[in-house]
C-alpha cells in the first residue's frame, strides 16, 4: 500500500524512521499530518448510545486530540487540582487506563478560560511519545517511562495560551514553541532531545497590551517533498514560509497573512494553503521557490475570510473547512473562490466549532462544541450525510484507527464504531 508519509521520510537523510500503519493515527492530524485517513469503513451514524463501543470518564476537561499506535491510545490531560500535566495511555479496544505519567507544574503560564493546559496533542513513532506540556517538552517510551525532557526553553506566555503539537519525522522532532515573546521553531533529536537547530521568529508578544497587539502562531509545521528537496512549511504572523528541515535555513517566504495564525498549513498539487484566524487572511502559494516569492508564486490572496480555528483538508482541487461559526465551507483551490458556505446547525454557542476536519474517502468528519458530529460529502456540491450527537462538549478533533473514531469530550473519551 502506498504511504505518502513514508515516501517523504524515505527522501530525508534521517535515520530511525519507523513505518506507519494505515491503522495508526500517530499525530494530531493523522499519519500524513493533514487530516486524511486511508480508512474508508468508518461509521456514518452514531449517538450517545448507538454504535458506541466504549466511553471512559476523564478526570478534567481538555482540548487535545488522542493519538493511536497499535493497541494503545495516548492523550494529554491537565488536572487542575494538583497542577498536574499528564500523558494518559488507554487500551484502544476497551478504554481501560493502562498507565499515566506526567509532571506537577505550579508555575502556571497565562491562558484563556476556554484553553486548558495540555491543549497540544501527543506525537508518537511507535517507540517514543513526545508531548508538550506548555513550557516543557517531554518524551516517554510506550510504557510511560521518561526518556528525555526539555525544561530549558523558557516560558510560553500569551494570554490565549498555547496549542501547537510536536511533529515527528525520521530522527527529528519539529516543534513550534510559542506564541508570545519567546517564539522559536525547534528541531530536536528524537532520541536525546538535543537541539539540532532553531529558528527564532521576531515580533511575538504576550497580547496583554490589548487587541492592537494580538499576534502569534499556533500552527503546526508541515513536512512535504517538493521536487528534489524537502520543505517544512510554517505559518508565522504576516507570512507563510518554508525551511530546510535538515538545517533550518529559510528557503522562501510569502507575504499576506494576518498577525494571528491559527490553522496549520496544507499542501496539494504543488500549492501551500495558509489561513489565518480572527477573520484574517487566506492565501495559496506555489512551493519550491527561493527568497521572497510573493510576487512570483502567490496564487491567490483573500484579505478577510470567516473566523476559523480548526484546520481544513484539501481534496479534488478544493479546500474544505468547518468554520468557527459552524459553517461548512468549500473553496476552489485554484482561485480561492467560495463554492459553498452551508450552516450545519442553527447558530448558538453549541454550534461553535474548533475541531479540524478528517477526510475518509469522499466523506468529511468534524465535531462541534455541542458534541454534534457532522458527516458530509467531500464534493463541490454540498450534501450533508449525517448529524450525530453525543451530548458532550468537544473542542479537539477526531482520531481514526481500525474503523473506529475516537472523540475526546470534556467529560468522556469516546470510541465510536460499527
């Protein structure tokens, strides 16, 4: 079976890359880091009781997404009482808690009331699990034993908190440390945690000065093969760029983003799509350039698009996303033109959406804050296939493995399957 991520890793001059099974959801946005699964046998309909294989109570609320490797499901969890920040490991088939590791952190960074600590999702390669606890990065083995830690990176200080997740590729870990005054793209050695290179990005601040000063990136980097080289795409305030994953050297940059980067970049057909938050900008740019490519490679630019916090998917020449306001949106990848904008549920707080899309074949999956999971067609003609309600608040995104969908609610961890 062709595995696009394995092709990318095979092109890198990195050692220690492990094969990712189609059944593994090893990172926040899955095996290819863009919300796409090769599995096409996912359930279409479920409720709080129908097609629920198991649900397990969680000790506190949380916004992160589970990851899956083999028979283990891994989830970051902050426990406010006791200032705990933990990594929990569950049996994928039963929901039984297998182990829990973590730290006590009494030096609380600023964050928003809607963004509890441990908002970042884990990343695993089947031997190690790398997690961001905010200002600290820890690595464990699959039994919960600590392998290394980085507690020397400084403080992540921004009034809305942090959320970027580690990205494992070959023998490296890429991590967008920020937002805030201390904003750095790190490349760590996967086995030791040693810094291989770092790229500091200027212009960040805490946001405490008010709206005029709100600036920062919560986006995960995305690694792809472009022609004869590897490019690591990164969204920063004001721009999207690519760096050499081996050295950290900036390859190209494209202007046009707004000061707040919420979505993670996407890539298809040689084009990078970047969408800012807070009703900011969106753009598409051809990858593979050199220097400032704004004039030569920018395909389209939209100065203002509806607010979106979750990330979308690209499929068949179109960009799909569920906006913060609960609108299913489709845009033409070649022009950025809006194809449709359909409301999935009546307006209100429960219709708000922060989750990112998952695509399975020609189906799109997302779950809003009211616990309503929507399935609609990945096609330029809108077709809603199902609305499935579990009645649990959900901020994070879905994870997929072996025909099952895993949803992290504020009260329970859910496993949905036929």
